[in-house]
C-alpha cells in the first residue's frame, strides 16, 4: 500500500538518536545510569503540580458528564484563560479565544484555515524541528529566516527574512526554543510592518513565556492586531506543567473588518473535530488560577542550574548567550562536531545532551542543555561536560 507523501519515507534514526535509545534501554534494565540533560518535562524531575484542589474543582464545575459541545471551548474555560492572559494593558476578550487539546492542534487548525496546499510558511532557524513536521502534515512548505548571534544576543537576520519567498504565515517562537531569545520591541515593530506589506499573518508560539530569565518587553498585542492577523498560542502543557490535561488556546487578533469571517472559519474547522476534553475544560479555571507556585519552582530550578552552567562552562566555550526565557541553554565550541561530541558524552560519560544539528544551528559546534534537571544531577553532568571539553 502506498502511503501519503506527507509521511517520511525513511524511518532510520540518526546515530545519536539510536545510541540514546540504546543507552536508555540499558539503563532501564539495570545498566549504567544516565545523567539526562535533555529532559523536557518538569514532571519527570520532581517539579509537579500540587493539586489538592483539582477534585474540588471538578465538583464545583458544571457537570462535565453533561457535555455541551462548543467549537471554541466552553465559555467558562475561555473566561479563565482570558483572565490568565490579561497582563498590563493587554485586552483579552473570551470571544477571541479558541481552546484545543494542544499547541500542535492549534498549528494544524491555523494551517488549514490560512493556507492552501503547497503554500509556504516561514520558520525561525535555529528552531524546534516539530514545526517542519506539522507543516508537512498539512501539505505545506517551510522556508526559514535566520537568527544571528550579535554581541552575545540572538537577533533576527533581516537579510535572510527579506530574501525569503512569498509566504502566508510567519512563525515566531517567543521565547525561542532552543536559544531562549526574546524579540525586542524594535524587532516586533519591524516584523509587523514586514507582514503588513506582504499580507502575511503572524503566529506567535508563547509556550515558554511564563518562564522569563530576564525582563521581557511588554508587547502591544492589541495595537499590532489592529494592523495584521496575529495569533498567540500557549497552553497548560508548559504553563501549568500538565501536558496530560491536554488544553491549549489561540488568541485571535486581526483588523476588526476581518474578525467575523476569520472567526467563523476557525470555528468551522474546530467544529469538525471537537477534540477538546470536557474534563480539561472543567479543570482549566483552577489550574490557571493556581499556576504561580508551580511556575516559581520551575524558575528557581532554572536559575540555580543556569548559574552552575555559566560558572563551570563559561571559560571553556566560545559562545554561551544567556537565555532570556524558556528552559534550555545553548553553548558553542568552535571546531567541535556537535553530534560526535554528544555521542561521546553519552557513550563514555553517560551524559545526554542535544546536538545543535537537531535545531538547525547555522554553525557546527552547538550543544543544547535542559535547565530542568535536579541540581545535583545537573551539576554532575556539567562537570563531566567541562572535563571532556578540556580533552
């Protein structure tokens, strides 16, 4: 049977991926323990939701067994998200929100509504490879614009952006994964003008926005949305550390004349799937209202580990830009083969890191670490990395 062309034709894992799978399998059956500095979920490293109010929230909510389907998600849940998003001068009406099971579902919905098959979307490089997969599954083409390291900070490569092909959507991941970089207000203004001139929509992935490691600029979202179609994506997976609850949202912004037909189109597609769980909708208000203690524990862990990494590795690497948000740290050693180094670390030292090629860094030699590991585990792993860099 011939499969869709949207499905990869080659499932062969990279040497690094295969070696990591083998080592994890061995460790799980009594083999050499691993120091995992690739961990992506706080749940797996002791930062868990302290949710004594979850059962009470279910009891106090509308009976979730009596489900009343709504393509946008229940009004009660959308109002909870609206309250959570209102910060500073940002105005967030529940009528501009759609709830979905995850941010991948949000991307899929927007791709269906905004793009025809084979059209182009622009994605940042370095960036998370899942974006390419999601675009391919919707029969779309990806083109990239670069992020360059300038005076120790990641900035948009405007030359690459101006040279990019015509596209329907410009994707921004803010804070970026894996660089941890955050766009400045000057960059935002130029991006909005760029998209207005080219009649492009902006999709902003904000899944790491609740974990700032530095001051983040206050973006005038409502003003930008009066000029260009603008969609903000986030969800409980990162914000509340509960990916298993399966609830995300899209904030829909655009010039007022376009809002009604755009929202009708989004609801049309969402109604065809109705993928959101009523249980997730019932939990959303209490989870969002009580999110701060979880967020603070994650931030505390990140700051501790970031300080350890900078002290242990700072003098041994060529570039280590300080992340502004998110929970990843990237560093670069000139002349280093990142995949070979990651393989050597895993095989010889039992330390798992992410090689930079995984994120399409422009240069070789980039290594990415998660800042989530338990502090003693993280410290031990970073010490092994430092020793191997000196060899």
